[in-house]
C-alpha cells in the first residue's frame, strides 16, 4: 500500500512516500522510499526543491514561486528521473495531509470532502500561515489524482478532549460560543510521543501521566493523562504559551492595547511583532536559532544570555502549569528540533524540578540520546528523549483508515 504524506508549513512543503504491506502495519517506523521538500525562503520569487530516493539526493530550482505548480513538479519526481519510484502517480493508494487547524469539528483522521475543505478554509483566520498551504496541497492532489482518497490529520484533533475549564477563556461566554477558545496544536506529535513513551516505559498508556514537550522554533507542552490530552500551552492560535524562536508566547494582553493606543500599531503590525520579531529573536536582537544564542552566550553576549534565561524560566513556568493539571507525573518527554538536540535545555529545565525527585543522568543527556530514558535509575520521574515521527504518524492514520 503506497501512502503519500504532505506536510505543509508556512514557508515549506515536505512530503514522503511509504510503501507498506496491506495486511500488517510495521511496529517501528520504516524509512520512506521517497522524500522531498520545497523551501520557499532560500531564493527570491522561487522555490528550491530537494528530493531523496534510490540513494540519490537532488536539488532543483523551481521556475517561480507558484506553490501549486511547485507541488506538481515535486510529485513528478516520483515518476521520472533518477528519483523515480513509481511508474505512475495512480499507483498511490492514499494521500495524508497534516492540517494545522480543524477547530473542534474533527477529533480524528477524516476523509477530505468538500465540506472538510470548506471548514479548513473557514479556519484560515486562525491559522493564516498554514491552512492556505494545506488547501493548496489538497487541491493540487485533486487535480492530479482525481479518484485517490485524501485524509486530513488535524493538529487540533488530539486536543479536543481538553475539558472546558482548561479550554475556555475567562471572557464573556458569548465569545466562547462563537469559537474563541483554546484549541492546542502539535497534536500529531504529542500523540505519537505519548504512544512511544508507553512502549519505552513498558507501561500501558492508559496508566500514565505524561508531559510531552514539542520544542522547535514553534513549541508547546501537553499534559496527557491515560492517553488523553487534558491541557496544553498553545491556545486559540499557536502564539500562546511558551517563549519560542520568533513568537512571544503568552504576554499581558494590555500590552497590545497600549501599543495600539500609544504607539499607533495596527493589527498587521501587532501580528508581525508577536509572531515574527519576538521570542528568542526579539530579546537577543540577533537570532531565533537557539544554537546561535548558545554560541553568543559562550562569547559573553549578555543579550543572548538574557534571552536564554527567559526561555528556560518560561519553559519551567509552563511545565508547572501542566504538572498542576495532571496532579502528578510519571514521564517527561522531550521532542522536536530543540527538545531532541539541546542537552543544555533539557538539563536546565529538569533542574527546576529536582525537588520532585526528578534526576537527570548527565552522561546520558550529553550523548545525543534518541528514543531513550535519560533519567537516573533512582529518579522518581522518567525523562525521555523521543524522535517525533509526524509523517509516519500521518501514514499510520491513513493505513488504519483504509
């Protein structure tokens, strides 16, 4: 069974193709037989396509910035040239799409219909950088593969179980009824990591209290009890919660009122300020990349040091919020770019919870662990580093949907 996965970002389009047996889903994630990514940020008015298949890696400069034609050209590498793995695109049995925002409409993987597309479009104001890109991918596939079923796997789906006391804002209830509430994001990753943690700990998922930390340029924490999301740090949009690479995370909303009244900001300027110029980038005044921040700290840059210390402080504060929701903790999971690769972030975050009996093993933490327990044998809380496999999780959902 050949399953194509499309994972669209605000400035990229990732894709991969899995060739899976129809009768038995692999226990461990297999390698895709083809992978591709379009980066729309490298060249002005153009995209750069990178394709890997048949032990070959190619880079192709796209003719223009038209995303639909770029996706079509990307898919053409499946059936032509040195990266060919199919005789025809019609060999693809199913296409799975990561979709950032599905609101409260969808709690599981969903067959894409006109109604589903209309919902994704309706929710564009809540995910303006992502939902349009998802629609482009869906409609491009429709034009190329008329009869191939497409499945939407929503980032918000895993969080539809969050109870009202955690999901609703303390604003006039009429606005809650109009959809202003906390939705949560990164749900596919949080769900996958919780399931993987259960396997690594050799304990049933429905017996565990976990906090999963998806920490990349965008970042969120989720409190998971008995396999169910009960609280998370991102909210109405992905801006809430942790301090991130370019996003501010949670701030006093009166700051926005001040900037409007006293500094003349409009909505677009505020959106850019909070989503593109804040976080590590805004405080350090140099970079959104944590690696650059850490390098500058070693060179004595005080602004970088401040940015990092704020980052850790706010991380611990949000972790405490998730801990309070759970009322206990069996496992703390780090995943995604920073979570998987930054030993110093894991160390500094865990230091703040030593009073709970959480003990990190310094040697294990420093050895680039993947899918491992890095806590000491006598730690009262297990600490895991898990490599998130969002694309595989989407492929699994498609395979189970068949």
